[in-house]
C-alpha cells in the first residue's frame, strides 16, 4: 500500500519510490522459531500527572504507555515479544524498539516501514530479543511532540548469567526534562529557533520524572548497577559521580571491558538523547553518600544520591564486574567497505523535488499525522528528509548488501552536537578525531561533536533502516536518511 501511494505521487518528480527497488526480503530472524513467545498488550494514551512536584498544579496531556509514566518491562534474553499495540492517543503514532535488532517491518518508522497508526488504530509488533541489555521504545511519528510529553518506556533484557555477578542493587536513572510553564501547562516543544540550533530545552529538569533528585539507599560497601538513560529529546549530559570506585560496564546495553570512569577525560562520559550506560558503582561506608551528577552544565546538576546503609557487608578492594561478552554480530572491519557521511545544515542542500500539493492523499495523511516537521534545517550528504509539504522519501543514502561489513565515517561540520543513531544494528565505534583514549566499543547511537569525525562499523542486516540524529527536533527538521540492505 505504501509502495502504491509513494509510487503514484512520484509520477513525474525526481523523488524516490521504494517500490523502484523491488520487493524487500524480510530481515533475517534473529531468534529460532522455537524461542519462547510472550504476548503483551501495549497502549498509548494521555493522562494527567503532577510533573512540577507534589503541591503544584498537575499537567494534562502527558503521554504514557499502559497508563504508567516510565513504564519498565523486564524480559529474559531469547524471548520473542508479540506486542498487540492500541493507539488511544488523539493523534497517530507508531512504536520503535530502539537498539533492538527487530525485523524491519516491526521497526515502527512512518512512513518507511509502516503507515502511521491512526487514533484508535492497532498494530502488531514482532519483537525478538536476541541481545541482553538496556533498551527503550518510543514513537517514530511526531517524536518531538509525543516523546516530549513523556511517551517512552524502558526495556531491560536480562541474561540469567548476570544474576550470579553479585550486584547488591540495580537502579535506573532516566534523565528527562519537561517543558512547562509555572502552571504546569506545556510550552511549545518544537521551536524553529531550537530546531535550527542545539534544540529546544525543557524548563524543568527531572530524574525519573521527579524534580527532586531521588535518594536511593544501597548497602554500604555494596555493588550497585546503575542503568542510566538520557530519554530527553534535546539534552546532552556529562555523566559522572563523586567516587573513583565506578566503571562503565555497558554502553547502549552492549557489554564492554569495564572502563573505569577515572580513566576518562574529565572522568565523565558524554551522553546525548537515547544513549544508555550501565555503570558499576562501589558504595562507601555506612552513612556516606555517592552523588551522581551531570557535569555538563556550569553548575553540576544532581541526578541522584546513593546513600550507604549498613547491611553487614565488609569492605573489599574495588574490582569492576565484567558483564558476559556482547553477542551481537560483529563486522569484519578489515574487509569493510568505506562510506563517508557529512552531517551539515540544509543550506545548499538540493531539494529532491518540488513539494507535493497538500491535497495529495499521501501529503494529507502525513501532515494530519504530524509525522513530519514543517521546516528543514539539516541534511546528511546534502539530502534532507522531507519536511513540510515535501513528504516523499529521499533516495536511500546507499544500498548495502545483506551480510557485508561497512565502515562509516560521520563528519559533523555544524556548530552543534548530533547523537547519530542507526536502526536495526549494533555497531562498533572504532575511532574519533577528538578522543584518543577510548577502546572500541559497541553502541547504537554515537555522539558527534562539532568538527569531529567518528568512524563506526557494522555488519549489514536486510531491511530498510533509518540513520538519524536523536535530537528529535533535528530529526524532524531533516537530519535523517535511510539505508536499504538487500
Ligand atoms: Cu530512538 Cu529512530 O530512534
Ligand atoms: Cu542533531
């Protein structure tokens, strides 16, 4: 249906119809047919919540899954989720399983892999979970507006072997600001000024939805596993903590050789929107605290305080706990084909075609669904994702071969940071022109700083996959492209 719509509207224009490339094979199933299946229902709806704090006016129009802000699902690795989704929002939406190697037709990207799910509509997602780790899911249709008003959920995929690693406590830190006036009403979440610069920031900072930084008790001398996520649409943080006894043990859910925070420049890890970290923190003695900060702001922002309580544990030397090695497919870096991408402003980018007339059925469907921004400020290799009335897909950034390995250089020639995310794959971060001391690691989103070139490599998996900045206004303002892997 998509192919027909796009094909029909492409007549006479230079825009791109996926049907021109023929039928797509389904992506390779990442789980055996015998994998245990779990059927879950999911809905998205608006609700009223006290975002400004207990004695302040409540905020209506908050968006949540299953009526639960910060909904968290925990599932054993190797499970296949069959998710029956119902859209109870007044607007169209989709669900994207961020970082998970799903079949591309369950990737949730409107209009590339599915049409927007209208208000009251349903969609079934097939979500195999081949890799343990810390993931999340969120809409891929009006992301700026819906994620901005709270719509995302956390997904922890557990490896049973991790139960024996000896952590005393696990705790999630979700960074998410709210853009509200003093009466708890939403302020505009997409602004042209923000979308064309660093993004529109919230007015209220919060951790796990609370404007008061949480205090969490943990056993003195115990081992805490922090799961940290920047769920904000805009904010980049510099994660750090007050103790030297801390090490990063996974990035974007993928285990790495423990990386002590003390070995990093300024002892912080930069995290843009969508990025996750697992951090092992060793607690100090009874009564002492470990404060966790975002050091990026001039005045460090307290995210959470861990409070050590006596549980009879004895002090032992700190040794970071290594997670079982990540199992995602690795690229053959030496044989990989090199591709270069420039992240730039849209000034000078070539328009792919004259805009669609607004009465065109595809234009109408997408405009009504808020699935596109209405301005274009950014581009990848001089091509912007459609915005406003120009709603057709741009041509793919490249056509890749299923099973082959690719090395991508991503060069940011803008004045702002861009956390770049590739769907459907876990990639290796090989190098950066700004960081010299970091060993290669796996991720699904990588930060690119102004004038930085980052190199990543991955083994291509069949499907149609977008590649975009996870500052959601940037993505809605053109900073997105797609690969076909066939
Ligand atoms: Cu978090 Cu395109 O996704
Ligand atoms: Cu960006």
